[in-house]
C-alpha cells in the first residue's frame, strides 16, 4: 500500500516509470548522481525516444535500409526492455544489428554495420546484462555480439552483402566492418566490465545488509536469553525461599508437633520430598540457563522410569491413579523420554488443581513408530469443571510446545463423562534427529 507522502508526489511517480530510479511507481527517489546516470541507462524512456529518430534517420537515409523504421523501433524498445528483461533486450538489439547488416544498399563514411545509435543501444544492453545476470551469461552475450560482427565482416569480404561505400576515399579492398567491429568490441567490453563492477557492488551491499540483519537477530536473541535468565534467577530467588521453608517445616513437623498419627507424619514427609524435588529441578534449570556451554544438559533428567514415583506422589495428594506402561524400548530418545515425563507430570498437576480426588488413568504405550501418552480423569468429585482445552493457563500451552517441538500432536478436551483427557503422540524416529 502506497503511503500518503508517495501519493502526493505524482511527478516523482511518473519519473519512476520513465527512468530506472527504483521500483516502478515508487516516488521516494531523490536527485543524485545515480538518478542522473539513469537517464542514459537501461530502461530510460527519454533515451529511447531520442535514439528512435536518430536510428531511423541513419538507417533510412544514410544507409538506405528498407526496414530502417522497424530497426529503429526495435533498437529503442531494447533500451526500455533492458530494465526488466536484459536478455530479451539483447535479442532485440541483435535483430536491429541483423537488419543493419543485410538491409542497406550503400553506406556513408564507411559506418557499417554498427551505426552510432545502434552502438549506444548495444552498450546499454550489454551493461544491463552484466549488471543483472550471471557472469557467464554476460560474457556469452558479449562474445556472441563480437561473433556477429565478425560474420558481417566475412559476409562483406566474400560478397554475400553488396554495399557501396560513398562520401569518402577508401582504398581498394576496404572493409567498413573492420573499424565498426573493433569499436564495438572495445566499447562493449568496457560496458561489460562496468556492469560487472556494479553487480559486485550490489552483491557486496546485499551481503553486508544480510550480515547486519543476522547480527541484529543474534543481538535480539541474546537479549531475550539474558532477559529469560534474569527472570529465571528472580523466580529462583523468590520461590526457592518459600519452598525451602516448606521443606524445612514439613521435615521437622513430626519432631516439633506431638501426638501426630503415622499417616500425618507420612503426609509431612511427602510434602518435604516434593518441596526438595521442586528445588532440585529449579536449580538444575537455572544451572542450564547460566552455563555458557552445554554442560548443564548432561545432568540426569527424569524419564518414564520415574512415572511410578509421579503416580505415587499424585495418590498422596488425594488423586487415585492407575498407571499402565507397555512397549517402551530400553533406549528411548532423550527428548522423548523427558517429554513423556513432563506431559504426564503436567496432566496430573492439572488433575490435582482442577479435579481433586478424581479417578485418573495414565497409559503410556509405544510401538516402533511412536509413543502415546494418555491421561484421563473422571468428573471432579466436588462438582467443579475441568479446564478448557484452550484456557489461558500455561500448562496446556507448555505441553503443546514440547510435543510440537518433537513433531508430535497433542489432543486435549473434556470427555463425555465430564472428565478431561490429554493425549500426546510423539514420533520416535523424528525425535532422534531433533534430540
């Protein structure tokens, strides 16, 4: 969509159609040296209109070409087309060259077959090809132009083309194509070199811009990581204190309080163990965030072998859990093993928070292709509703991110009986490459 400032500059927008100042229709250009040079470069409509009568006059009058007007139109069209289709413009220039070779009956001052207007067209087209196309293509077009000139020289020598040279004294055996081909070779070589230099400059600027973009993205990524590490440290400082207090109070409760029953003592021990485990996992995560290398990742992470302890912990919290594990391979990929544990952990945590006391079934099964984790709880015993599958909480979002990272799928939603179900499918082979 064009900006209001661009729409208020109709003259600049018109100029973008007439000369190559940038994208067509863009009115944001300014007067500068490249803008001035664009008047004599590829795509210049003023230059094409100037060359049109000059070429027509040269071919129709001086050279007496039958198709002088057609050749002039082709030559001017080549200048305009060079901005958008350099190779097509080169083809039009070669068609003009062919007409200049076979068309005239006589030439003036020995200028044949490349007239001054045609030479200027060839320079513009050769520059455009070298600037916009590959180096090999650019050299091939330049070489083909020279070969065409040599063919014209040879056709004059053997008499295939009968041209009478007038208005000047020329020795016997004079070939007007000799000087024309030499000048064309020299000037088009200069245009080729200039186009290649412009191409290299553009590529260098594009490479620098790309490197700056990568550097900016890397700086942004580093800032995000630093901010995440800072937040993690603050969370650790805030939560670790309270979790430590809970752990100490739960561990010493059976010694500080008299007359506790054994079930109550066991409950306090469970609370202390859960608090200590939470502290260990939090410190392990913080160690990974703080480490400059990947040494923190070498610390052992929980996997399916800890699912029984997880189920026992949920049962102590008042949630009856039935755990079924079948078909798991002995060497499960690290990422899959950790995700199996985390998905089960988060699903049971949701049951404890939203449906305390509900009967819950946990099934973890695997075959050769994938691991399927299913956690389904019955309707809450206190009449509360289960969480919505797209609620604003972070538990389901975190599970979905973990599963998606492994190219798996996660299905969540209420069951017909009023409970809630979480099912994660984790491909094993894709996860090995991801890990």
